[in-house]
């Protein structure tokens, strides 16, 4: 039961259906005022569904008793996508405990791969802030991930499946590097924060993987789906728009079009050439057709 002021940290993050099972991710209060991102699993039944725990991190992040004295459970990730095997990919944000994104013993600030049969998991990538979108492109054999930057610096990253399979350490740099800045910028108040988390502007220079696109200022990036050969649809909350983008085989990025909707686009689902949009302002579902 959600009590008192902590209700604001609870939310459902994503849903995935695989055969007869439904998976739901959410921010879980594992202990009193101590949170992380978990997954429930239930068998589809049109009368009622009994959900059981499928995955929960072995620790939680307290809202006030934490290393940096900062906390935001909306910065929690939670995307779930199916791999081309017996596993799912799952994103978990850093809850504003930035240091966890580079801690290889932590699942926060990571993309992990979870076995559907025994719930074992491995860390696939690290160095993420708050992943908002995740798409497994079977043709490209890559995950395409979108994430919220801090003040500026939303990213689109490509994660190659063969590098995952080889067990490579794939590090996308947060909170050491980012095209954005800490909230408030480089002020005296933020001096210690920049000493700990410098947000250098070159990923490659400091040994990290460069995003294929950084948005400065941020667009409030959300989900990404594929709508054609090398063409993708990207949602934006800040700009209340959809972006049609091209990512070619050389990973060159181009914005082809911007469709203004006047609504914060929280989620996108593609099914049989129809795009279903969750529009946040009006809490409604929109439908578009793509040929």
C-alpha cells in the first residue's frame, strides 16, 4: 500500500507481452522509503491476473539516507524488450545516485539481460542516467536506447548485440561525461558536484562510447520504434512532438521530419503499420498510420 507523501515515487514504467505472459515494470518500495525498479510476471487471463515477482534488485536506494543526499525515483528507467533468445533486456535508472551508474556491482544506471527461465541476469551496459526508450532491431542486430540527460544532453545510443555476446564492457559514460550540465550549471553551489561528476564533453576522449546523437537543449526524449528501412520514430515530451529520424548503416544520424502534436509523447507502440501513442497531457491514446 502506498501511504503518505511517498505515493509520488510509485509508478508503472513499462509492459511487455510474451506468448501468454505479461511483464510489468514498476518502482518498488522494497523497504520503508527505499526504492528500486522491479518486474512482475503474470499469466494473461481476461478475468483476473495473479502477478508474481519476476525480478527485483537485491538492494534499494533510500530517498534521504544516501551518499549524495539527492533522490528522484522518476529517474528509474524501466523499459523491457524481448531479445531474439530466451531473455529480456531491462533498463534501470540511477535514481540520482549518480555514482551507481559506474559501479559494476550495482544494476542502477545499467541495461541488464534477464533469463526468462531462471531469472539469472547479467549487466549488458553501464553508464546510463535514465533510459527512456529501448528497441531491439533484429535486422541491425543492435539495441537502440534513448535516455534523459541532465540539463541538456538527451542521448540516442546504439548497442551492438555481437559485442554483448562477446562479453565486452560497454560503458556509455554517465556521470563522467555528458553533453548536458548539472541542474543550475557551473555555479559555486555545484562546485563539489562537478568535482565528483565532471560531465566532460567528449565520451571518446575519456574511454567511453559516444552517443550517435546528443540533444542540446534536451527534447525530453521518450520511446523509439522502427518504422522503415533505417527509419525510426522518436517521441518527445518537452517539444510535444514526434521525430522521424534516419540512422544509416554507418550510424550517421539525420532528422527527417518533426511532427508537432501539442501533447507530451510518453510512449510509442508500433503494430501492423499503425503507431499507437500515449499522450500524457490528456492521458489519451492516439493512432497514426505509416505506409
